[in-house]
């Protein structure tokens, strides 16, 4: 009986079918292994890309939020400058300042401004009576003004004025010292110049979390003061104003107050939380930032609103089991998905309020978002391939270059502001935030986030103008007048020259206000200011001190005759009737004159001498000019 020889799998006696099956199996296993490795690498790449993109979005959102709080702080400090520059900061001037800011357009989210007065118990009754007496004519609500909550306290910190009044008058008379949180914030502001409260509920908006910011009022002319100026904003409104809906949809936001900067960590308090903020708590892309504002530590937690997409998972697994026959289709599908993702990212960049640039280690721009032209006025090709500072105006280029070097050398984010040479008009103001990612395994570059800040710069210029100029006439106010007087007298002292101060007060202006109303009176004052400006040289200064009183500063008059001639020009300019509200109004002016150095060498001396001479003119008759006699000090 013969026995058939046994065939081995790898031997020369193995059947072709067996060898073919083994090779096929080996190829399938190899292809599956390679596809698995490729799939894992692709997933890792996707996760790194998603993490990098979300970090950039989180940085942009954090910057936008803190910029919004900076806008609120700057507006409050500008109010303080206006307050200190004003001779008498009454509700009318307060209302004009707030209307000029147009907070609904320029400072969205800001609820109100307030003037808070520090009062002792001994002065309480007199203070309440004075407020009712002086401010009821301005607003009838002050007829019932009183301090609340009731009860005797040694010290009060009372809300005296608030703007805008609509929806906020409930806070008038509220004693901030009755709240321990507000009292601690007032003390911090008095010590440090600015402070913010932890989350509170406003008297005028109960049930909604808000933040109150305060700045002390210290006028060197009137000595120490515990009065403060305040502004409040609802946290939810601040978030909505700072972050655009396009950016907001990428994450869930939680803002937590961690406590005061100068104290041990307090119990954290939630400032703001999205409804679905805990949906992806385990997502490794979650970004946590800690910022400071007004002496408080804020933690910003940004959680991705969507999980990392896995569009290829099922198709890849099918390809793994189907073998190499479907590899081409799988790769084509991968390429298509990647291209669609790139197009989606570009579309988001075009819709965003900022643009992002990639810089290499020497500051050269490598890539630019398509939104660069809309934000900077220069197309992407004009930025690409040159140093970031080469497109900046010459005066700002050095600061931008220094910021880039500092970011590289210190490995820390920097923020700078500069003007860019736009192709379609005047230079544009931009804010540039630069982050160092040169050592990042995926990015390997500097990322510059560019925002257009033309609107903010225009608002800051307007606030600066309101601090030094009279809002009704556009003339310099007392603060600017004193500064110019110092320069004029210094020049006269160096060159052994002269100068003069004229005080001009309108005769009978009260009758115009009483008979025609304040609106007509304001129109007449504006015409008076225009005529006075046109009656002096460009080197002279015409200022309004308040009411119907004006001061003219003359530089380098040759003699007393020149000063008297200037006074005659001023009174003659006012002799022509002024049309307003369908009537011609005739006004005259009494003028007092004082000369440097005959009647004084300091502005206060000359102003006092000229003021006394002006009242001498009024006692003698209307429309007269009088020269001061002797020195006042």
C-alpha cells in the first residue's frame, strides 16, 4: 500500500493554490497593517490640527473679552478726566458726556455711569436737603431723593447721579456701603485707582449678574476725597458684545471669579456660564485662561462645542477589510474631505472680525488670511514675503519690530498697536497680538492676530477732546487754558516780553435765557464764541470758563494800547445782532484787562486782576472795558 507524499506549505512540493492563498493573505494583512498605521497617523494629525485651531479661537475670544473690559475702563477714566476738568459737574454736563459717548454703539454692554458721594452721618440731613434743593429743577425725581436702605451708619457712599436715567433711577440714593462687597471694592479703588466687584446684582437689574467698576476722584485743587465714579455692565451683555456669533458657536464659555488679587484664593464664584458648558468636559482641547481685571482674578474656560469630527472612520474600516482594492477610493475620499475642510476654514476666516498671519523666526510673513484686505486695507500678497513691520507707517515700525523680537526672545505673547499704510485711503489703526509657537511640534511659527481698531481710536480721540474743550462752543476749557497760559508766560519771561489776560462777560445774557429758553441761549453762546475766535490772532487763545464768561489770552502784545485795541475788536465783533430762533439778539460785553508782568506773573494773579477789572466795568455801565490797576498778589 503506497502512501501519498505530504505537501508542506512552503516547500517545493506545496501546491500553487496554497502558495497563492498564502501570498494573498500576506498581502491583505500587510495592506491592512499599512492602512491601520496610516489611519492612526491621520487621526493624530486631525487632533493636533483641531487643538491648534481651537487654541487660536480661544486666544481670539479671550483677547476680545479683555479688550471689551478695557474699553469700559477707559470710558470710566475719561469720565473722571471730564469731571476733574469741569468747574461744576452737574447732571446736565454729565448727561451731555454720556450722550456724546453713544454707549449703545461704541460701548455695547455698558449699563450705566454713576457719580457716588462719600457722606458722614453728621452731614447726611444737610446733604439730602441740598440735593433736593439744587437738582430738582434739573430732574423732578430728585424731589424725593433720600438715602436708602434706612438706618444710621457712620459713613455713607451714596449714588448721587446716574446716566442714562432710563431704567437706572432706582439706584439714586443707594448707599453702596451697605454691601460688604461694594464697600471692599470702594476701598480697593481708593488705594489703587481702579477696581471691579465680584459678581453682584444691580439695584436696577435684580436677578442678573453684573460687575461694578469704580475709580476714585482725587482733585488736587480741592484736597483728598473719597468720592468715586462708577460704571456697571451686565456680564452676559459684555460677552455678547465682545464675541461675535460666528466665533461664539465654536465653544461653550464659563467665566469664574477666583477672588481678589491681593488675597488668598476665595471660594470661586460663577460670573457667566453657557447653557451647555459641561457637554464636553473631557475634551483635551479645552482651554483655560486666567486674566485680571480691576483687582479681580477671572478664569475663562472655553470648551469646544463639537467633538473632533470622524468623517472617515466607517469608510476607513470598510477599506481595511476590503483590502487594497478600495485603497484608491479611500485616499480620494480623504483628499476630498481635507479640501472641503480647508475651504470651510477659509470661509470662517473671511467672516471673522480678525485676521491671522503666520510669521517665521525672523518676522517674515508666510501666510495671511483672505480677510487681511478688509481689516488692514492691504491685500494678502502685499503682506506675504516681507517683514511684518515693513507695511507699517514709519513712526510705528520700530515699535512693531521690537514687539516681534520681544515675543521671540522672551517666548511670551505681546500686544502692540500701530498704523498700516492702506492702499484704499488713509492709514488704518490695527491691534496686533503675537504668540510664539516656534517650538510647537505642529505650528513652528509666530501667530499674529490682527484686529482693526479704527473705531476705538476715534472714540478715544473724542473722549480726549471732551476732556480739554467746552462741548457747547468747542473752545478750550479752563484746564487747557491754564496749560497754554503757562507756555505763554514762560515765553514772555525768556524774551522779556509781555502778555495779557482779558475776562469778557456778556451783559444781559440771563434775559435771553429767561425769555427764549436755554436752547436759544446756547445758540447765541456758540455764535459769540465764533466771533471772538475770528477777532484774535491764531496764536491767541479764546476759552470759555462757564456760563457767559470768556477768557482771552493774548501773547506778545507790544503795549497797553495793543491790548485795548484787541478789547475794542472783541466788543465790536459782538455789536452786530445775532440771529437765533427767528429773532435778532443784541448782546454787549464788559471786559476786564490785565497785563503781564505789570499786574502779575502767574495766571491766577492775572485772571483775578482781569476779573476785578471786568466787574468794575459792569458797575460803571454795560459794554465797557477796564484795565486792571496795581497787582493782586
